[in-house]
């Protein structure tokens, strides 16, 4: 019997599409930002090797006020109006055939000269009678805040008057 050395090279198959680190990017910036201002860094990773794992970026729509570079950085190309812009960023690998993923970008351009009101409760005073024998999971009330900011997000907490820790509030829901 004879033996011959054999060298085997295993090649990567383009079987993974780029995956965005975040599926949605929410950004708030000044409408007075100059051309070339940074908006947001989008990031997609592809676990394939070589060209199959090399990611390029583009904006799906006609990006009249925005551009994206080879690293996924979105910048402005002109001044913005005070409004919300919505973009779809496409990450594409260089495999054959190429695989793609998409992420949504919401850009809220705000006028810094417009005075915003602070958040406020829909119902500023809430009174509820609670049974003294209520169990620990008893839900007494839900508070709700509103703001004139289009992209306002709230986090609820009890700031005082709960020294014994009798009450808790859902940070995202306002449920007491």
C-alpha cells in the first residue's frame, strides 16, 4: 500500500446574512445641524469569512438629506427641517449571491429654539381606596405621563413617601 499527502482546504459558504446590532435606531438631533453632522453609527456584523463576511451599507430610499459611509455612519448632506425623517439602512455582504439585512432609522430633527414643556401626568392627582388586606400583587392604579416631544419615552419611579417599600411601580408601565 502507498500513501500520498492530501491537503484539504475548507472554503466558507455565504450562509449568514449581515445582522444589525439594533433593529431600530431612534435619534434626536438639532434641525440646525450643519451639513456633515453625525446622525448615528449603524452596525451590522456577518459571521462568514472573507468577502462573504464583508459588509457594505446603503440607504434604501433616495437619501436627499443623508448619506452613509462604508462603516455604517450616517451623516447629513444638508440642513434639516424640524420634522421626523425615516430611513431604511441596508447592510449587504459581498458574497455570491449577496445576502442583505435591513434596519429602520428614525431621525427626529427638533428646533432648539422651540421651548418644550416638561412631561406631565395625564391625571395629576390620583386617589384610590385600597383594602387593608390587599395581597402583594394588588394593582392599585396606573399613572400615565405625556409630553410635547414626539419621541418622548418615560421611566416611572416613586421618589418619596414609600420609606417602608410598601409600593412599587412598573418603570415602563406606570402600574402601581
